[in-house]
C-alpha cells in the first residue's frame, strides 16, 4: 500500500514538473514575442495623447514586423526616469520622444545613439522633407541624433465675436500688438471682458524677451537669464497684471476664455481639442502678441524621436523603429488633427491639413521664420527656473530682479555640477 501511494505521489510530482516546464516554455515564448515590440515612451498625456494612440493603432494595423507599444508619461516623470534607466541599462525604451531643447544635453552626456547607420535604407528621411526649424535640431557634431515629429508653437487664440466688437481691425495683418490689446481693453473692461490671459509663463516670457532682443545664452554655454532686458521683459508682463488686463492670480485662463470672458488667450496650438469642447465658442488662431511688427516671434519647440543607448535594441529592432518613423513622416495628418504642426512637409500636400487653423505657421515661409526654438544645451534648467518664479514675479509675490538673479545663480550652479560629473 505504501509502495502504491509512493508511486502515485511520484507520478503527481512528475506531472507537476512537466506542467511547470511547459509553463516556462510558454513564458519564454511570450517573452520572445515581446522582443518583437517597440516600447515607445512619450510625454503625450494631454488632449493630444489620444491622437498619438490613434496614429500608433493605424500603424500596427499595417502588420509591421515590430509593432509599437505606446507608453505616455507625464513630462516631468519621463525626464526623471530617463537617466535612471539609461544608467542602469534596464527597461530602456526602444524609442522616445523628447523636446528639442533637451537633445544637446543628452548628446553631451553620451546618452544617445545616432541614426546615421540606419538612414541609408530610408532615403526620404532627409532635410528636404522636413521643416528646417525641426530638422536642424538633430544635427550635432556631424551626426543625426534625432528626427522631428513636429514643430509646435505658442501662439494666440481669439474669440471672433469679441474681436469684432472690441478690436475689429487688430487682425488685419494677422499680427496683434500689445498696444492693440490695451486699446481693446479700454472698452471691453467696462463690460467685464478682459482683453488677455496669461497661462504659461515660460513661452510668454521667452517670446517677449526675444522680441526685445534677449536670449537665454550668449555663447551656447553661459546662461543669460539675469540681464537688464530680462528684467524689462518680466516687468512688461507684470504691467499687464497691474493694469488688471489679465486673469487674476489663481484664475484658470483657459476656462475664462472658454466661458467667453476674454478676447485673446496666448496658448499652444496643441490646445485645440480643448477649445473644440465648447460648441458655442467661435475661435480663431493667430500669432503670439507682439510688441511691434518689426520682429515677430512665436516661441516654439519640437518633439523629436531619439534612441537612448540600449544593448537590448539590436539592429533589426532599430530598423523597425526607423520604419515606424518613416511611416509617421507619410501619415502625420493624425498628429495634425491634434492641433500640431507636423515637421514632415508631406503633410502640406494634404487638403485637410491646409484647412486646419495652425497650418498658417507652416504654409507661409515668412511665418516659418518666426518660429523660435531655444535649443540651448541647458534649456531645461532655464525652463525650470522660469516656471518656478514666473507667476510669483508678475503677481508681485517676489521682486523680479531678485528672482532672476537667484535663478541665474541656480542655473550656473547646476551647470557647474554637470561639468564635474
């Protein structure tokens, strides 16, 4: 009886072992299957994220050898994760979208793999087929480190009904000056309608700073955030607040605009999905407001495809990555529908794109020249500081000159730390 029981137990154990091995085999097969997948990190958690997912779904339906897995992360979280995973050599994405301003620093830190060895099989990925402002970003030290998805700009929405009532001629040349905004406010404020909102200080400040002749670096290395011109630019913005022409501290600029309480709202072209949520809001899109028509500046950036160094991404998978990027070049209308301006000039041939509000920035060569990308190697440090002090400065919580001086020192210290790593 004991022998029979022992035999039965042995049979059970053997069966369990076979089952376990079978499970391991199945697991290995699943893992191998996952190796045919391109893990794609991007910062599209806003209204445009749905459009990116639609584009990826369309690509995957073409049955490529390597399908794309979309992983959207909050911008700050993504940039915090990148150095950690690259340094560890584990869980590195196969493809990543980063902002143009970050690329020089990533290259300086030796974190990126250039595309040059793979582009010979994709001859249409070349300068002639992309917007110059987006393409030039990726050319560093004679190598191609990035390929642009778009050139996105911070421009200005306007309420057509309110413009007709309070600023009927301001848009005759498609350039609205701050003087025209102030003039409109003299009448609109009597009716409880504010002429302009302030929503994101970084592009607002940088656009005005550049219009005044300033820039965030003098030589590509040293930051120039604390200058007489920078102080003047911030004081200029504060004067709009002091004269009660803008939203108050704590008020949501976009909600005011959507409610029909504001004539002009400087905002990103990528916010169109949000504006379209209001059925009775008849809005238009124009250039960012200008101090004068002599020098027109539209703060811009560019989402760029990059390859962070990874031993797990072999040649075949990298070719699969570039194949996806080439498909995007030809099918960027999906991205344009999110309110973006694709960097691929092929999109200009699409009739639907021609009718989109933001296309004016690309269709007109003179408008393309207004697109200012601050591609300073340490732009990320500058951006962090402007976002930190911007609203406190214009709402009078801190002194402008003290804030800019402190920010300049903070940026210089971070750069010094980088040079000693």
